[in-house]
């Protein structure tokens, strides 16, 4: 298969991309626009061809459960956790698999081929984790799925929390999670970070911690996680998700913190639509935005990306799997509509996310890498966001996985 008339990010002119089997065999410049001659080939129509979109932070085990058994009426993170605790008691193996597959289909329809899902392991039976391990195997032709062992109700504060985390890794979790700000005390929060880092180091797993997802400016577990990553030399394998308390830190503390964060080399995921919905709920006016310092992290040279977090669950009642929706909203929310930001904004849902998921040479439009790519509806990053564009074709393992036909508008004279 050849993809003709393609534009590539960061390069001028048009290209022909040749796929052989499940690999990219060649990327060759084109002197002029070519006509499609082989029905098996694809015409990019002088628009971008990019590596697949990535969902670096979602909760598939809770997807599509909003309002069951009740709605989160306050809109707070904490009532969401209470609602999920009630819904979790009703979950079954088949229920989780069915909802996860439906949500994954939504992601695939929007050009996502790599997904990191957090799965609640504060359940003595580990029902959700066992179901998601099966889903991971069943969807390999659609997506690469990373599973995070996520202790929704704490590690130290939950009965047998440490044992459940250890068992989750043995069953097949790829990533060790945590939620130190939700532990009952600060000491327990610190202890949970040290435990999860020890577990990841022993098992070879990656790390992704729900860290300081609160407006409380005294919630400072990020410094604990970053220092643990620094001293262990694990920074590239560690992710701090949310870190929304950073939006409430004073600048003097944050200036000092940024030095440690850069030394640690850890990654960051922001879920801007969910954070701006959940946070600031205890403020009158002025209301905080409740989102981490995405622009500042990015401009300081740290790796940060965007995730959806939820699709119709107790924490967030909306969502349709479209990561481009999150990108556009995030650029607004994080004050990133400047010229330079818009020229490279797709980084936040592609290359930066690939670094966070530690994909390495399994990702990217380069010769010899997997033939996984998207044909987009716009010629550059800026136009993709401005026009609210789409992934029109998704190619996986060298075969077309998804095609989208754009809606047509007809005007009368």
C-alpha cells in the first residue's frame, strides 16, 4: 500500500509513504501532486499523515456508568468516588468487559490506537482488573492497551491495599498507580508513594500516579513522587497525572519545585476538561481553573500531554472518545492559543503521549516502524484545531482500520 500526497509534521513538501506488510518501508518526497492509480493506495489529499492519536489517561472500567445508581449532584471529585463505590458493588466481569469494549470502539473511531486505562483494584476480588486483562488480549488488533493498577480508595488507607496492588501486578497490570492525596493522612500518602515505587522497581512496571488531584495548595505529593523517581533513576518511566494542586501553589514554591521536576525527568498528564469540571467546586469568586500548569511545564522543557479521563461516568457526564475535543478545550483552558503553541499542538496527543507511555520505536512515522498511522482532514496542526478536524483514515498493521466520510453541507442559491 502507498499513501500519496501526504504532508508530514515538521517537513515541507509532499511525500509518498510506502507500506509493506506491517511496517513502513519507505518515505519518499514527491515532486508534484499525484493522481491515485491503484485502488489499494490512499490519497492524503495534501493533508497531514501522523502517527496514531493516543489516550494516555482514561478509566474504562467506570465508562458509561453515569447515573448508576445515582448522579453526582455536587460535581465534586469526592462525591464521584462515593458514587463509584456504590456502582462498583454492582459490577460484574461481563458488565465491565461490555462497557470497556464499547468505550474502546469510540476511541478507535477517533483515530486512537494506544490507550492507558486506570483500573480500580480496591476490590478484594479484583473483578475489574481480571476483566480488563481479557479485554487487552481481545482488542490487540484495534489498540495497544496498557493497564494501570489504580487504588481508587488508597493503598495504605484501604484494607489489604498493598496485597491487592501486588496481586494486580502479578495478574498482569502493566503500570503501578497510586492516589496519595486521598490517603487518610499525609504520612500514609508518602508511604504509599514509596511502596508503589518499590513495587514498580521490583516488577519492571511503569508508574502512573493520580497525584494532588485537589485544589488544596498544601497537597504536595508531587515533590515526593519526583524525588523518588530522581533518586531511583526512573523518571522516564514515571507519570504524574492531574497534579491540579499545582494550579494553586504559590509561585515561590513552584519555582523551587520545577527544578526538582526537571531533574527527575518524569512525565505529566493533564485532563483539562475533567479538571475544570471537578475542581474549584469549593471556591466562591474568584474561582480557580483547577488545572495544572500545562503551558509552564511545556515551556520549561518537561513532557506533558492531554487525556480524556472519563467517558460518561460518576466524575464526568460527557465524553465521546474524541481526543481532538480535549485538545481544543485544553488549549483554551491552559492559555495555549499563541502562534507557537498552535503550530505544534498535536504533540499533546501524539509524540508527548508516546513518551509518557514509553512506546519508543513502536511509534512514529519513520522507516522500519509499525505501519500504524492516520490520514487527517487538515494540512497542519493549526488548521486541524481551527477547523475542528477529524482523523479520516486509521491504518493499523498496514491495513485500514477505520474510514470516516466527512459530512457534506449543501447551500441553496
